[in-house]
C-alpha cells in the first residue's frame, strides 16, 4: 500500500501549459547523401526501442565534423526523446550511451526551460506521465503526428517548489520499492538464462547423453549419417540441374555436366573442441542449403506482385520467433515461391548490434505463407536425419563467437555474409542420439519457460504500476 504524507493543508496546484516548464526541440533534417557506414550515430525514430536508444543494422552515421556544425542537435547521456510522427508516434526513450550522437528530424528532445521555480526531477517524471496524453492527441488524425507546439500546449499540474519536492520524494520512494522487486525478477531471469545456456552447453558437448551412449553402443555413427546426407545433397543438385537444362531445351550428351557439382569441404577442426565418440564435424553447407531473403526493388514492377508477410530481424529472436508485429512486403509470385518458408527451415540473422548477430530459430509453419527479408538467412536441411532444433541451439549458444570472428565488425555493428555462414562448423551426432538430446533439453527447459512467462507477466504488471504511481502523484494523491 502506498504511504501518504500527513500535511496540514492540501497541496496547492494550478494547471499551466507544459511549454512554460519544458521545451520540445525537434531534430535536424540531415541529408541522406551525408550518411556513412561509421562515425557519429544518427538517432532516428527507428532507434527508439523499448524505452532506450538502440543501434542496429539500419543505423546510419555522420562524419564527426557534423558534431561541431550541428552542436545544437548533439545528444548526451540522459536526454529524453520522443517520436513525433509515423506509426510509433509518442514512443519515448532515454539516450543512455556515453557516445555522442546527433538528433534527426521527427524525433524530439525535452529541454528544461522554465521561468517558474521547478525541480528538474519533477519535470522528468512529468514527461513520462505525459505519454498517454501525447498518444491521444497524435492519433486523433489519420496520420499519427504531433508537433513540439502540441506537446508544449498540453496543460499539466504545477505545484509550488516545496510541494514538487515532496511529490518527487514520494515517487522515488514508491519507485525504489518497485525497482527492488523488478531487480529481483531480473536476477531470477538472468539465472534462468544462465541455466538454459548450461543445459545447451552440456547437450552439444555430449554430457547429457553420456549414459545413453554407454547403453546404446551399436547405434550408427554420425559419419555414416553424413555420408547419406552428402549423397542426397548431390542427387538433389543433379535433379535441379537437369530441370534447368530441360527448361532451356538443352539435352546433355554425356555426364560431363556433373563435374560442375561442388563438394562441400570439411571444416578445419584445429580450434574446435573434441567431440564424443561417434560424432563428427560438418560445415553447415554440407547439411543445409542456404538462401538470402527479399530486397525491395521499387523500380521494378511485376504484374504478379502481391503483398505477403515477411520475417524481419526483429521477428527472429534467439531461440524463438516473435510474430506479434508482422509486416507485409510486395513481391512477385516467382519470388514468393522461391522464398516461402516451410516447417523446419532454420533462420539466422545477418547482424546488427552484436546481440542480433547470428541469432535465430526455426520456422514451424506459424502462418500459411511467409517469406524473409535479405537480413535474415534461411538454412533448409538437405536430408532427413538431422535435428533443426539442435542446429539452431548450437548457433544460438556457441555460434556467436564464430560469427564475431568470421564476420565484419564496426564500432557499433557486426554482420556475417552467407559465405561465412555456410562455413559454420556443426557437431553432427547419430540420429538416434539427436532425438535423445532434444528430449533431454526440452524436459529441462520446459520448467524454465513457465517461470520466464510468469516473470515477464510480473514485469509488465510492474510497468503498469509505475504509471499508476505517476498518475496519483500528479493528481496530488500520493502526498
């Protein structure tokens, strides 16, 4: 229960325009021809993610000389920002990076500027509480949009300075208790994450099935499984080549065309861990066909083009797919057929910030039709006998180090191309043992998934409670 100060008289408040306390500065319209691959990051609306500023594969940069030229638009740690147009109007975020950045147009920054006595912390909390009102005003029009003046014209409660400080003190007391609870939930969340990593590590090192291997000494070794996969891989290639020649009206005179087939090379195992007996290393390209996704071509029009859902980097998370916000893209029928996902396809992100690099999961047919963008790679298994889940778990746990070594890195971003992904070394184990490992992993992780869902629910509840505290504070209900 929230405590209240016992004051001899009620708080004295009046409503004034927000602009009398705080100004909203819009960003500058930096020219796209100035964009660079590295340098000073430009904060755009897309950079505002989950209440923080995040840089990813879409981040653009400016030459450091622009900092001096546009010093009025330089962001510093602690600046509070707001999206002022587009589908995410009203979205707020705090710039928490130590690196300087520049503010782009359509993103506003709150700047304390008041002739009245005001506590800066009071303004900070007031800004957070304003979000719902901003959203209401912005979405009154067909195109979500709000200007600095509209925000500055919003009427807000103004208390005398001593009462502002009382309100701030009470908010901080309530937030402190809430923060302790949230920190405790996040500690449990982190421990669960470490436990999951430990389970997966034990699985791919063969420790979960040590006893199983002793009890099943006669299973077919993985090198025999790989031999069958490679044979099936070659058969598929030959079938596809014959179909291409037939479509062109070419009839092969002999088998010389088969010499074009490229056998996948064996991975260099010098720096790879030793595998349990019966296991073998293989490159990803040996067991799966890799494919890049769709790129937007606005110049090319195709009469067969239609809208189709597609996976973006944001949808492909580490160990699951987040399909809560799916977007559509216009694609020709031939592209849709070429890029349509089927159950069992393994997805890998090309990159972005380091956490996005190589992360992924499996497509399980969640939608009747779906393709993927060019920043998401698809790996389709060449043959049966290989667990897509095991490959994805391996990529999400130990693949990250490989991707960082093999990929391209700048100050803020990292990426990997399809060639390097194709060379990714995969531990292949006997088919029967794969089934056993998946069963052992899922049994252990099922409990953690339930706990994670409960924690996530409580974290969302805490955020709603935070808004309730602010609403009560600015109505004079906390003190």
